[in-house]
C-alpha cells in the first residue's frame, strides 16, 4: 500500500505536493462525496475512542468499500473481512479470531493495526459470540490484541410485501408452502433473514443510511469524471 497518512515534511511545498497526490489517488480509487467523507470521519472517531463500530444499512450501500478504503488507503492499516452467513458456526468464528489474533501480532511488529470487519453479523445464530468479541473485546473470556480494531455491519429488519414475494421474477423463487411456513414461524415476511441483535450491541449500532436520488446522482457524476474519454462528451452528465 502507498502511504497516504502524512507529507514528507512540514514545508509548504511538501504539504501541497502531498495534498495533490492524495487528491489524485482518491479520484482514481474511490468515489469521495461529502456524504461518505463525513461517515469516514465518524468511523475514525469511534475507532480512536475505542468504541465498537457497528453499522446498520441496506445491502449494497457501500459500507464495506468505505471501511476498506479508510483502513487500507488512508490509514495504511491491514484489514480482514469475515463474511458472516446463516451457516457460520461458533467454532468457525473462534478459529477465525485465533487466526486474526496471530496476524494482529504480526501487524504490531510493523506498527500497524488489524481491522476485522464482520459483514452481515446478524445473519448467524452465533451472534452472542460476535457480541462478546466486538463489545467486550474478548474471546471466551480471553482479551484480544490491543491493535485489533473490531467493526461490523448488519442488515435491517425490513418487511416484505406479499406481492413482492410471489411476483418477483428475479433470482430464486421460494415455494408457496415454504413462504407460508416462514410466515407462521416469524409472524412477518422479512426482506432479509436476520436474527435479533443483543441489547448490548444495539447501544453501538448506528444507521448508515441509504443513497437517495440526489446522493446517487453525485456518485454517478463522480464516477463519470474519472473517465477521461467521457469528459469530452458533456451530454453524459445531463442524463
């Protein structure tokens, strides 16, 4: 990774050169908007304060990409993404955390932190173990390395309308009787299959939000600006 943390010296020329270099790097590798810039600041403040970073947001709204860019490109730290799903067991979580702990000790020799990101942590029945790891910073009572940063993202509980269940022609359609069984067990039809979040974790969960039409338009425009050939055709920006 190329270091983007600080200029070579405090001289004006070095600072200006550093700022220009960072701006070009950001433009090529990530779509930076005021919205995600503020979100990165909030995440950074929580990390520096030693608070768990637990984000709730819709699938595909850019949570993982934002944290990965902040960690690896801006702060020059290391990152591991643990993608959670309903089939992940407590034993698998314990084994992965042991591996991450070993890597955290290796990162310490390089004066770096290891960011561990639990993606969709509320999809596994073993969420209680993830609560201990992220909120208490322990694994089965044993403390985790101090240079390990713990983050997580979860999906919100969204009710799914009946017409979207039976008339959705995208992806795999569930059998009518399977849908009825799920509704009888849970009482409602959910857009995501999630488990209840422990009360301790709820204290730290904050809403990532979603992309409204205005923000989405800014994202698209920023992406188009990175394409030199498109800059010659201004009509693309007026669609």
